[in-house]
C-alpha cells in the first residue's frame, strides 16, 4: 500500500498524555516520537512553573493550539487546583486532533474551540492543505501571504473559519495566555484589550512573525514588565499579586 494512503493520524505517548498528531508533520511529531516531549518543552515547563505560583482555579488560554501540547500539559497540572484550559485552533484537522487527545486523556477541564482569534468577529480563509504530505502544519500563516518557506506551501484554495475576539467571550477569570498564531498576534491583542485590562493575565506571545517593538510597546504601555524568552515575549503585569513571580533564563526588555 502506498504510505500516503494510510491514515495520517498517529497516537503518540508523551509526558503530556496520549497525543494525536499528524505523522507527516516535520516539527512537533518528530520531537514527540523521539523524546516524548514537545519541541517547546522548555517553554511549557516555564509556564507550568509560573502558573503554580497563582491562586487555585487558574484559567489558561491557549491561542493557536496546534496539536494541543501546551493545553494538555496545563490541563493535566490544573486538575489538582480546579483550574481549566480554553484552547483555540483554526485548522479544522488539527482542531479535531486536539479534541481527540482531550477525549483520550479524559480531560474534563480542557475546552477546545474551532476558531481563529483576531480583532473582530467574522470569517477568515484558512489555506487548504494536503495533510498526507510533509510540512510543518503549525507554521501555516493565515493573515496574508505565507512568509515562512515550507516543504508544502499553501495554495489559493481556502476554507472559511470563523474569527472571534477574546473580549467577546466575557470570561470571568483569565490568569495566563499563550499566543502563537503565526503573525496574527497583533490583531488578536487588539481584540483582547478589555480582557487584558480587567484580568491582567500573564501573557506568553511569539514575536517571530509580528512587529516585535509594537508588541513590546503594547504591553509596556499597559504597565507590564516585558521579558524576551527566545522567540517569545513573557509579559507579566506589575502589581502586588504578580510581583513575587521570578523567571530564570529570560532577558528584561521593559522593567
């Protein structure tokens, strides 16, 4: 049988539980099979350490879940503190995989939404990919022309997926946000200004495909301490509740 005719979904055992992944993915799947950990395991561990410093009942938002590794790790941890995870994934096939992983691990505190997070409600064209061909599925960009060179470049065909704002969810509590949405970070933040002002969540946001100085300024003007952590910014609100949080291995950009 031609390998491309086999199911592309694998169940991989990992430190985060049983995870559904695409066997043709060149990024996370390789790391999970070889090490049992995410390619971003250091970043996940940092966020796990930080969220444990916060009061019980923590709420974590995973904006751009991909295969859901941050979400699964957080949900496993937060079961003990009655916390919960809310994840968002725009690619329908990856969303389905995250939902499958939630079911496999019996995680009742992890909620998954098929949506792209942006600055307004509506729809966005998500490139249709061939999930039986090799590429880094988590590196696909939705906000315009694909900038990162992939082994499988998106074509002109798209699938409409709804866009939502974080503000529209009107959540009663948010403690931490992880955001990695391949260049749409600025739009998502503009749709979360009320949430950030009300709940003052710690935010871990990738800057690689966005305007890094603009992201730094966005948080600095909202009275956040901003640190550089690899390809991400770790943004911690100033104030008594968060002042005791210390993080190793990051570079201070705004104190």
